[in-house]
């Protein structure tokens, strides 16, 4: 496979590993946008990254930075800066990541699923949604020109078990959400934190597209929870993600179609509509069905 | 939606019970085959018009199919009846799943290009089994005839045995894959099971012949 010629997609930072995946004096090979790359950690714990040639030899160096407890790299010149997420610097938060999940579909489908509240009661039944309260109340989307981000705000949904800490209380609650689309293939949500009135957990989804229809998903979180164990929190997030994986790998086509009438949205899909429109205006082609192919 | 000149057998009637939904591949396209609690079989494109989720993962409520992803509920004619996220919203009439007409006869379900009347005798026929092959369907019945004491004759879109006790339908899954579905009106469970067991051997021998 050749690396995409889609410049918008090339000029982004992508997660490529968690720091603890690369042991001292060892290497870790992976793929980014169909380009094979190698991460290496030297005996001073410094990490470098290279493109790999067909014969596995190391070619040009590519940049690597660590943010949100995750390593990011890019194949493009002057990439769009990584987002500012203040919650990751707040002292009373726990920074936890939940492993990386392989999902064989387009990164666009994964972002859209993350933005979607209407599936909670059908896919995450009795956890993030209750089958007898499926209604998605009206919310708003905003474009923030200074950061070129799309936000969905004033979102709320009734949840029987909104999080690991909420599960302990044994009763449902109206969870409040905001979503931020941080880049074409990364998104995050703020969700009302149990026992911390007025504050929100920050949960990110950064996607490493191996190819157009094969992705690794990284979910670093900055959360407010001084009750649950780390294992409990990871188990909760992983059980949610497993349920989404079944949906994501069975959407057809895998590449997201943007042509009118190929997929019919409803009011609850306001954020998805804004995302699709923003992808189109940003010139993204990667992960999308080409117009000729539809 | 019309895709085939020849009617295609997609499954054995007795294997799709009321409330069941199965994925089916015809000419490289994915379909959801399901049966409502009223006993009527349906063949739909395996794709929800909302976000493309495969409807063969959905579930049957009475005579409607609900998509697994967002619970959108579709009537037996393919039109959308309900969007749970918006209980007060009347779904637009244009919101509709692509459907293919099916008929049932000789214990087989056929995708047809237009709706014909089903044979009323279908309930006398019982499923034997379906075989799936990794090669095109040309001559598959003549190969079967070489192997078995039963001789099948083409009769319209189906193949009937000399004694009219067995029926076969063929399915083109792709240019390289086909399926054969066999039913019988033998009442004897032993004959059905014996034939089903022998079919597994035939599958092996026919695959060797094609190599």
C-alpha cells in the first residue's frame, strides 16, 4: 500500500504507542497510514521513530512527542498542533489509559460512533442506556474557529450505570456530556463526574489508522474517581469498547459514504452531520468512500 | 431492487423459523433473510439506511425488524415505523430498506425478480441440508447425479428427483462460490438424516472432482 496523498490527513499527529509498550533498548514496529514505522528506545530512555523501507531498514526520522500519557507521531510537514486539554494537568485527576483496541473499519466510523448517544440503550443496554428511555434530547453543535474544532454541547442522556464510580451508587442518573472533535480522527468527551458536582471526566479517543479500514484506538482519560481501582476502571471502558467493536466492524460500507441519501440521519445525529460536513470542508478523503465509488 | 435473471434459492424454509434473521450472500451482495412471527419470509439488503449497520444483526419483534445499532424499527414492507431516539417523530416515508421479493416452494426460499404466488404445498417439504462450495455452480447438479442413485431433473428454477421426493435449489454467492439447498417430502426422519449425512460426503467428492 502507498501512503495517502490526502494532505489534511498527513498533517495530523497520530497516536502510535503508549510509552510502556517500548522497553529500554528495544524497538516496536507498527504502521501509520499504510507506512510502516519503527519506534526505538535507547539506554537513556530516549524514544526515536523512523519510517521503514520494504526490507525493514530504517529510513527518514519522523517526530515523536509524548502527550496525554501517549506517544504521537506524524508523517506530514507542519502538522496541526495537538489539542490543549487542561484536565490532564489537574492534580486531583487520575490519568489512565485502557490499552489500544484494534477495529477493522474506517476511522471516521469510529469517531462517529464515539459522538453518538442514540446507540447507548441498544448497544450498551443497562450500562450507558436504558431500553425504556431511548430518547435523545435536543443539543447544540458549535464551530470554534480559533481551534478549528467542532463541539457538541448541552448533551444529556439517562444512564443506569454511567461510569465505574456511578455503578456503586446503584441508581441511574441524567449524565451530562460535551463532545469535542479534536482532529479528523480524534475526539473527546466531557462527562459529568459522579461525586464531583460541576466537574467533568475527560475521556479521549485518539485513532491510529493503520490503513483506511483498520485502526488502533487509544483512550487516555483524566478522571475524577478516588474510589474505583485502576483495574475496575479499565474493565469498565474495555467492556464498553468491545460492544462498540461489534457494531463498527459490521457497518457497510466500511469507508464512510458522504454522498447525499447514502445514509439518512435524524435529529440525534446533529454532531455526526457537523462532523461529516467538517471532514468534507477540511478536504479529508482518507477513510471516506470516494464519490466515484458510491 | 432487481439483481438476478434466474430465481435464486437462498435457504431451506425449515431452517428460517419465525423470529429468525440470517445473513445471506447473493451475487456478492449481502442480504438479511428473516421471518416474521406471521410466518412470512423477507429478503432485505443487509444494511440499515441510517448508518449502514448490517440488519442481519437485528432482532425480530412481531412482524418488524429492529436494527441492533439504534433500534430503528422497519415494517415488513421495508418502511421505517419508529426511531426510538425521537419517540414523537413520524419517520419520513422515503426512509426505507431495499427489499427483494421472495417466494417459498418445495421447502425452499427463492429470491425472485417479481412476486409470484407461492406453492401451497411448501409445508409438506422438510429441510435436508445446505452445502456451500468454493467454486461456481456450473454442472453441480450433473455431478451430483453421477454420485447418487437419485437423479435430478431441472424443472424451472428447481431440480426435482425422479421420484419427486427430493428438491434442490441453487444459489450463486459470487463468481467463485455457490450453494445447494436440498429438501424432501419424505416423512421419515431417518431418510432425511441419512441423506444429510451422505451430502457431506458428496460435498467432499464434488470438491475433489472440480480440482
